[in-house]
């Protein structure tokens, strides 16, 4: 595993399997070769039960994805829950809105003002979580790279989120879908990224911005994304603490897919 990291996986990968058999799915994740997990789409259970199941499976949950509402309006309850799980990071995987639309109405595209509002809220959340011994961060998809009013939202966040309050978890797959290069971003913004999501897609040649139809999910090493230069750049000027496989969907049996991904990371050299 590059950077001497522990092999990890984002549990969103097995959201459907967890809903049917939580403990059995965790055992399969461990059997595929993972030791660390990042939580998302967990079943509705008390934190103590989830922690017990993770411990029994031999998995350590080091990070959790929580919604914008969870990390703003419901931050106290979110913090208590995640402290029981034992995480070091709470990550928000999507933006909120300064003025949410009325129920039943279509939301307009986010404005630069919305993105500035997100940065303000993330700084507040990060400051509070820091006192609880937890790091706060933001996870991108592709929308953050679509220019708005002449600005790139991701760059707005990187500029306005204070480094001591908010880190960034780069989803390398979605960065590539958006036509960007994860290594170039890391070089431009040294020390801002502390975690990576690692996934692969079959992408059109010289992609500038792929649609969901064009970006075909596959296993690591079987698609268009070469992770060697990405990890090489991370080793040069980032402090990456964790990297998580995220398998958006399965095109082969899921347990086989997870093992292909784990084996790829373990054999990857930079």
C-alpha cells in the first residue's frame, strides 16, 4: 500500500449489502483484506451496536460521512454518536444552501454566495469538532468543478476554508470525471488534503467533463485512472493519513470486486 497506509474502504460501497446483513457484510469486508473503514449509509442502529459490530469484524472506523445538516444544525448529536464509534474524522460529502428552497420546489444551481456560506459553516464545524478531538473535512464529487459566476467552487472552498479547521478528502475518481488531475490539484494546494477516495472508471479519451452515462464504474486497475502519479504527488507534498476504496457499483460479484480493489492497492508501488 503506498505511503505505508492501512488498506481502507468507504462502506457506501456495500450499502445494499449492509441493509440486508450488517454483521455478515462487515465480515466480508474484513475477509477481502480491509482493516479500516469510513462509514456512510449505515443501518439505523445505536452507535454502541455499530461499534460492537465493527470491533467483532476486526475493523476500525476512522472516518464518517455525515450530511450538511448533521455537521451544522445537528452537530452536537453527530459528535456524540461518532465519538462512540471512535472516528478521527467527520467528513461532509456535499454542500448545503444559504437559503434552502421551499418544500416541493426545484432547487436552483448553487451560487458563489452559497459556496462562501458553505466555507463559513465548515469553519464553524471544524472549530467545534477540533475541541472534541475530531478533524472536520469536505469530500468532493464533480459539481464542485463546474464554474459558477466565473469561479470554480472547489477553489472557493480551498481559499476560504481555514486549514486548521477544515481539511479535504479528495475523491480522485470524481476529480477525473470532472476533467481535472488529482496530482495537479495536490501540487497546487500542498498540505490541504489528508485523505483520498480511490475508485476507477472507464472514461472517454481526453475527458473534459464526463456525464454519468460516459463514466463507467469498474474495479481499480481496470479502468482509465492511473493512481501511481497521484500517490507519488501525495507522497511529495501532502500529509495523507487514510485512503479509502469506494466502489460506486459492482460489475462483478461484490465480494470479488472488493478483493480486486484491495489487492490493487496492496500491490501499487510508486
